C-alpha cells in the first residue's frame, strides 16, 4: 500500500486519558477523532468500571467504533490511542492501548514516542525469563511497569519513577491503573502532552485540539519529566526525575505533525508555521506570480510567505480529500497517476505563470517531483519550491518514521557546494530553498537548546549508538 503521506514522514501516535463523573468513552472517542492526524493505522479505547472494557481495531477511529460499541465501553475513567507504527509491525497485535492484569490491578497503557533502548531491555528481560507477545516497545513498558508496581507494593507513582530510570527515548504515556489515570512525559519533553478540565473531570491528551473537541478547558502542558495523577475530583503532580534538565521538544511537531490549531508548549502551531513562511520569504526571495501551498501541510507556511513577499496566495493545487487509501498501482503509468489522483493543478490559474510551491518538508523527493512536473505540465512558466523545514539529513530514533539515511534526497554528498541546486534538479524545480535552522528556531520562538533538531543536525538529545549527542557541540 502506498501510504497517504508517502512523501513525508509519518508520526507517531496520539494518546488520551479521561476521568469523569459520567461515562468517559464518548469523550475519549471524540478526542481520538481530533487526534486522528497523529496515526491512522489502528485505534483503541480502554475503560474501567471494576473490570477493564476494551476495543482495538485496525483503521480510522470512526471505522472501528460505532455508538453501540462506545456505550458498551462502560466506566468513568479510561484511555485511548491512535497509532502509526514506528517500532513494531502494523498489526492488531501491536494496536494500543496495551492491557495487562496483575494481582494488584488491571492496567492499560498508551504510548506516543519511541524507546531507544527497547532492544536492550527486551533482551535483558527475555534472559530473565519474560515472554513477549508483540514486537512493540509499548509491551516492554507495560510489563516493566506491572513489575515495578508489584515491587513498590502498589505505589504507582514510585513505580513510574523507577520505570523512568530505565527508559531512554521519547515517551508521552497515558496509563489507567484501576480507577486512576496517570500521564507521564519524558524528562526532555520530546513528544507533546497537555491537561484539560472537563465539567465532569479531567483529560490529558497529546494535543490541545483534543481538549477543544470535547469542550475541555486547557489547563497547561504536562512538564517534561512530570507525572500527572487524575481522579474525577483531583489532579496531582509529581516528578519522574527530581532534576529539571535540558528539554528537547521535537521541532517536527511544529513544522508538520501537530494540527495548526493546537498549542504546544506555549506556541500556537498555526502562528509558528506562518512565521516560518515569513522567514523563508526573507531568506530566499524569488519573483513569482503566485504562492501556491501543497495542501494541506503547506497552507499556513504559504500564507506567511505570501504576506511577507506581497505575492498573491492562490490555491493552485486541489486535493481530493476522499481518495482514502490507495493500492500499489500495478503499472508505472498508474503509479505516476497516483499523485494526480490526490492532487490536481488548477490549469487556468497556473498556465503561463511563475509559481512558488510551498510545503513543510522533503524526505525522498519523489512526490514533490511529481507535483512540480504536474504544475509544469499544466502550463506554469517557472516552478520554484520553498520548504518549511531545513533539509532532513539524518534518521529519527525518537518516534518518527524516518529510519535510514539513504531515503533522504538531501543527504550530504561529497560535493556539497550547492546542495539545493542538486536537489532542485532532482525534483525538476527552477529553484529550491529551505528555511535555515536559525530561521526555524526563530519561527518556533523557543530557545534553540530546548528543541530536538536531531534529524537536521545529526546531533541528538539522548545517546544513540553511532550518533553524536547534542550536548557535544552545544
Ligand atoms: S530527530 Fe527530528 S523528527 Fe525525531 S524527534 Fe528529533 S526533531 Fe523530531
């Protein structure tokens, strides 16, 4: 299957946890629908009313759940998850939340992120006689948590502190233990997580749009390294690790993954993307007749570029929002058509015009190349490309599906004289420019040393075998 976003990286997952004096399942369902952009492979909801009720399935949230199913998920607390696999294969076995029973409690857990030392932990516990049933890192986390809760005589907060000592990587996790909901965010705050107030309880979720979707009031972001414990009446905070160290929010959440109407770590994503557009317009101006976004990801960046450059914004590419999933096209001609099925240039607009195409990122370059060609075939005189992230040159080990250096069209070459010109030729554009790293940092508006820029700089915030650490050069 060609994934819908085959030209750009895929996240990751979305997590939700709800406590409510009334049934919580409908809240979780709508919150997951608001987070659907974070994962479309599988989804699941677990609720608790003295026993665990759960449903997981492959596909989109609305394809898995109907009203009757949601009503059957009884209980006043629960968690939900949407998944795109970064570790572990795409199968129902790996769908989340993952569930475990122990003599002390029924536990379920939903994870967004990636545990860098998962293979080491798996090997260690397998040697100790543990059997694992899936290949996902989330199963390792829940098994370790169950073990720690036993060792801590049922003290979940202490168990979470001990668990965190052994996890390296990115994790925003919601956990149901009996009738309590816990949420933890890794000490560097790599993945987002926020808290909201419902009239009947509380919600924690990956993005604030999930809160908006169910009428919850935003309280604040979960701090890096924080433990949140929710009951229907109270919210309690503790620390996974006492010391607050360096943080490393994933820059890609701002550039592409999060919804533009979300607020992440104090920054409105839409504003960040417009800033990005304004800054590229200043850094890499070019004369043209129209600024055309590649929908939907290039929309806010293109608006910013247009405002700064005074070049009119125009919807010159129309996206078919109903194409859904596509199959591997059997013949080359059909594969080429695949882009046109999803994205079609407005011929009357682009004919004989100089067009600036704007998108968020380039990974392989294959899709942008086809889009450039289709705009040219529609009669455009010149096609320039402006990209809202600096070139991606290095893999992500922290929760994003970009695993090998070879896949990046911008991977450093021996002759690095004019890297943009080389890639511009590959994608058949008249010119290509990315925002600079400093420009991106300015657009996000957070200090450079509070961001993860690993896939742009090859310097990561946590130790990764054969890679440099950020602290080595900061
Ligand atoms: S390496 Fe890139 S994509 Fe991965 S967490 Fe860091 S900034 Fe985000």
